């Protein structure tokens, strides 16, 4: 399934990607809509992080115009179709779009000189066939089904100059040089940048592909990636965009494509049923000195990776917002956000029900390349073992990885941003060195065949999606330049995180991540009503009390559940996470205004312990009373949403069985003098302190800690 953009069925956009064929077709139905796709197609700018968004009337106008243009082109000029060994029909326009002197945002005749710069997401490593046999295209792993190649075919021979210099593996400093090397007077530039500055390939190899015990090295790389986001990413991206200013025509357009989250995080099937390590080692061989246990792709680990992508995207949005307001910048710019689409069509890794096969009939809409990760039998292991690295070699590499992390400039520098400026001067961007730079290169990519380097990159379907969203953004910016967006159609767009706004109310991350799904799944839009609103409060009267609210404005009426789920997930996990000062990952909420739709999460309790609780704690005492024992527990940071009914009470019963009576749980209006948030009193049978409470058994199973239990029971 491919997103349809402005009336163009992207299944046919996909065909606009290769050389001329041998069989000519003249069929207007080459752009016929697939009815199943149409139900899941994102409206013209619904997912774009642009200001303002299209209003309904403009969307419909552009749909008809774009449909007419492509239909005319297909009828008059014809399509060349050629079948290749992988059984895909390839369609290429034989001649340019007819010249028009009308102000039409969907007429791409203005794209005469354009360029694609950036990293492997724009080079398109592995997507289709090598773009050409030139040394440059081969060394940079540019492929002919990458989204720039798809767009270039769509634009047709009206294009006089296409500079395709994106290069796999390039970081900001190289992409900055790409921008400086461009030949000027450009109408359009598309790009991706930032992922390699955060050492994403190092994260993937250290935390996923290498079968080691390197939890420490994995976390170190994740921490440093977050530090890069916080210190040097935005200045680097800004330098690239400023370098483009001298290369663009006055009415030029720049589209900055964001990244997409790789992982579904709904269940642990990926942990239990798949193995992502190279080599894939049967559990029978997880023995000290022989083979090492790979790190499992748990929900928690997958969420960490997704959070990094969210934070990269957020930094990109903020930079583009700043550049768009810079009076010294002469071109128009917006981000293109394809991240919602893989989520919406079940196109991420670790989809529920998948066993890891590749290709997998259960994940037909997968948007990324991946290896076959199904768990192999002992026989399969013996057959494939000789194709994989030796265990001793892997352990040697692991030690080098860990050593390089702690020897990197980023890790040792007290002020990474100033260190970079000191090294490089005022303008040129550069990351402070990914862990492992200058040591052993183990990247599953740019020194190895592209069949490995393509993993964790968009596949052909992914590039179809990026093409669609890029085209959408181009048309939006062009329509804005031509005055086709009326003032009444301008809708506000805003993303705010309450923690950054200074709010001190926070709530349990697991509960908030569960509750937004309940809220969105339960919404039913009222009939014949515009500008309606829905809200729901969870865990009322507890420290974790929080409210979800959806408000419609500007005449909005339709409810799309997938948009609701995506938006609240973005607020929850995009605002807070990977923060050393918030190791329990408390969520503060925020607000996202997306045109006529406002998604907001507010946490009520502003007087919880501050700074945020870093680990659960509490106290316990149990006293013998002849025929029963009297217990009192206090706690903070655990059992903060259920009055102990879903956490502590089942844990007590699980330890001692029946006999829990007089169960009285109370949340304090504010933390007591010891910082405790609640008190629990109850009775038990006698002599249970040692086996249930003094050893923290009940506390641990409830997600807390009491440091033993005083008393004489």
C-alpha cells in the first residue's frame, strides 16, 4: 500500500523510476485509484509538519489539477513499460510535461534545475538497482528506486539539470560540503541529514546486530546519541541550510525529509520469536568463553530507538522553523514527515504476529530493509554458520567498540558543542566523533556489500512513501508562493512539551502509553457536528491523574483514529525520554496543534516530589498482634495510579495467600516529610514478615522498594 498524493496513485509514481522500455502503452487508467488504498490514503497535508496546512477546498482543487496533469501526460505522451527480473512493471514518461503558463502548484514545469543531497536515506542504498555504473554512484550507494530518482522521472525531461550527490554514510560536515559544491540557480533541493551525526549505524550494530553482553556499550552509544541531539545536531543542520541559500533561486523550494521510527512496540513477540544478531546463535551455545548472548529487542529497547528518531525529527522541525523565519533566507522550506505512514500500514519491524521472515506475508507493507530474523534451528545454524563472523572476532570487536566509546571526544569533552566549534571554526558543521571513529570499522554497511548496508533503510515501498510525502510538501510550498492558500485556510501548527514549559506534574509512563490507546479507540465522532471536542480523565484522585483531550476547530468534523493514536504517542514519547535526570521516564504531557485538530495531555498533580523521582522507594513495618499482624507501608514512585489494588494487593496475596484484611490505602495531598506519596495499612496472618516483606518480595513484585521491613511479626 502506497500513499496517494494529490490524486496521484503512488503505485504509478513508483514506476517513474527507470530508463525507457520496449513496450509503449497509452492508458489513462495508469493512474486509476485503488479503492482499498483510498480509504487509508493520507489527505494532502494532514501529516505534514507545515504552516499553514491545506484546507479542504484547496486539497480538492489540487487533487483535480494533479490528476488532470498526470492523466494528460499518460494519454498524450505515453508510458514505456518494461518488466524486470523481480516482476515489477516499470513506467517512465517518454516526454516532458506540456508547458503551461498558468499558476498551478501541481505543474512541475518550473523544476528545471534541482538537486538531492544528504545521507543514505536520500541515496537510497539497496532500493532497486545502482543508479548508474559511475564510480561516484557506486561508492555512494545511490539507487534508482530511491525517492529522488522517482521524483526525477515524474518531473520528466523538463528537468535540465539534476544534481544527485547524496552519499551513504555522509554526516553533516560532508553534507555541508555537498551543499557548497552544488551548481547554483536551483529551483528545488530535497535532503535528509542528521542520522549519521548521531551514530545510528553504530547504535544498530552495537545494540542489535552484534551478539554480545554489551548492555553497557549499547547504553553508552544511546546516551551519546542523545547528547549529540542536545548539543550539536541543530547547529549542524542549520549550517547546511544556510549553505543552500547561495545556491537557490529566489523562489526556490527546499524539502527536508525526516526519518521514520523503525519499530512496533505493541508486544514482546520480537523478543521471543526473532533473533537479530549476526551470527544468530542457538541458545544452547550461550556459554562463557564460547558464544555470547545477544541483546534481545525488548519493547523497552525498541522504544529507546524510536525515541531517538522522534528527537531527531523534532530537532529538524525546530531548525526548519528557524530557517523559515530568517529574513536572510531567500527560499521556501518545510519538512516532509513520512513517519506516520509505516505506523499506519503496519510497515515497521516487530509487527505483532511476525516471526521475522523476510519477505514476510504478514508484513506486506514493510517500509524498511531487514535481514531474515526468524529463530533458526540447530541444523539451520550449522548450515549458515560458516557465512558469519567467528565468535572470538566478535568479542574482540566488542571490546574495541566499548573502548572507543569511552575514548571518543564526545564522551570526554565537558562541553561538546564548544569543542566542535574550537576544532572546526564558526561555520562548518561536524559531530564530535562517533564512538568507534578511528578504530575498527564494524558498520554492516559502507565497507561491506550494500545487501548488508541497506538494513534499517527504506526499501522500495519506503521510498514510494517518501516520494509521495515529498511531492505533497513541494505542492504545498508552491501553492503558498502562488497565493493559492487563502488566509482563512491558514491553520495554526504548534508542538509544545509541558516539561520544557516549566510544568512539574508528571505521571507513570506505562499508564499514559496504555491510556491514550483507550482514549483514541473509544472516540466516536458526533454526526453532523463541527468543532467538537472529547476528553477523558484517567486515574482520578491519584498522583498519576491525567487527561487526554481532542479539540476540533476551523470547521473540522472528521475523526481519524490513526491520527489520534500517532499524535498522542508523539507527545508522550517525543517530549520525554532518554533523560539522565529522569531515569524512570516520567511523562509530563504536552500539546500538538495540527491544523484544525488539537491533541493535548495534562497531568494534574503539580506538587509531586521534585526533582522527579529517580527510583521507587518506601518503608515498611509489621507488628505481631497475637491473632493477626498489623502492617503499614509508605511509598513514592510506585503504585501511584491504582490505590494498590492492581499492584500491592495481588503481590501480597501471591506471597501469603488468603487472609489480607482491613486494606486501607490513602494518597497524600502532598508528599510527607519523608517524600512519601501514599500510606497503606492492612492486616495479615501472623509471622509473614520474613518471607514477604523484609526481603522486599512484595515491594519488588509491585514495582517498588522498601529497604526491608521493621517490626516483630
